[in-house]
């Protein structure tokens, strides 16, 4: 064999593994959420950042199949089935209802979830440190901080005797959240007026009915739907002149009065990291459930001024951020 032919043959053989590797399909991750991409853009960015830090970049070495229910919760089970048919190797179920739909499907593939509730109470797992089966994830402080938001509103409006609570009846935690708020209101000597909304029309109606109780303020429940409507909720609160407190920092940033709670970005970031680690071969049961413990309070003084209110210095001094 002539030298030139030998070099060509060896060079071609050396290239074969790289060609074969390049032709291998990228792993597919399913991303399921009960709300909208627009409302959850910052949280999706946190998920992708976590995924990136484990070495996976969307479009480069991993493909993501997105399914957003846009509030049509009854479609979640069908979306889970659809994602399985797209041969996803990991399913990121990034809202409570999405996580429950994935759990109910008894999937053979790993599931990584985020939720604002207690994963054990929800039935997502029976052990936080060593989750059984093929499911793990992260939870942020949402359910636990509800009564504290009521306390903060009472500190802001100590003369008020009636306070409204906006809850989403479609949330599996709705009844628990209402009971906890009722208990907290009795301790504070307040009468609690519960409003319910799970659609945009119902939101409009809920705020329109606040004229009789709105002077006492409004506490918004920790809920994925409300999270996706943070700017809309802030606009409603301003329009109706209702002192309102929400868990999401986007609410205060958009003109709402106060936000207090854990940042969902943290749990989405953890979910992204866990998804990447599973793609690398780790098993869900070896990844303990993470609970985000950081809580922040943001006070918007512009909103307070528009409402004709003075925020007590005692409350301002505890704020992590003040918007002036």
C-alpha cells in the first residue's frame, strides 16, 4: 500500500468515532408547567442556568420539549403522555399540578419537580432525604410564609379588622392554605374574607368585589397561576387602591406594595442542576429533596405613596430591598 493511501485510510478511520458521535441524537428533556411561558420566563431562565452548570446547553447537547398548560389544568395528564411519546429521558414537572400529574402517571423515567407546597403532604414523596421511586426535586417557601404575609399586612394596617385572602380553588393546596390563613387571622383578631380565582376573568371579578373589604388589605396565596400573573396582580392592586402583599418579588417590582417569600428561581435552578445530574447518570433516589430556605421582603414606597400610606420604620428596617 502506498504511503498516501495508508495516511488517508488511517485518517478516515480516526474520524469514524467522531462522525458516529455527532450523529447520536441529543437527550430529550421534557419540561411541563401548568401556566404560561411568558409568566414564568425568569424561572425558566434559572432552570436553564442550572442545567448549563452541569454541562448541558439547550440546542447544543440537550433538546427540551416544552409543554405549557396555560391554566388548562385538565390537559396536564395528556401532556405527560405526549412527552413520553417524544422519548424524553427526564421530565421536569415545574409546578405543583404538573408534578402531581407526573406522579399520577407512575412514569418509568426520572421526574424532577418544583413546588411551593410540602412534597410529603402532597404525596409526591414519602421521604425528603431519600426520596423513593424515581422522583425528586425542590420546594420553595410558599405555603409556610402565608401567615407571615398576613402578619406583615396587619403590622402595616393595624386598625383594619377585615382582611381579604385571594386563593386559587384549582390548587390542590387551596383548602390547606385557607385553613392556615383562617387560623392566623383569628390569632390576630381579624376577620378573613376569602376570594377565589383561577382564571383572568375571575381575577377581575375578585378585585372588583374588594370595595367592601379592600381597606383592610389583601394577601395573595402562593400559587403558580398567581405567580405567572404577578404584573397583572400589581396592576389590579394599584387600579383598585388595595394594599396588597404577594410572595413574588416580581409583584413588588411591577408596582405592588410588598412581596414576602422565597424566590422560585432558586428551586428552578436546583431543578435544572438535578436534571443535568440525572442526565449524567445519577439516580433520583440519590438526590435528596431540596428546600429553599431564603426568604426576602421587598417594599415599594412608590406604591405606598400612591395608596396614601406611610410604611412603619420597623417594617422598612426589616426589608431586604426598598423600591423608592
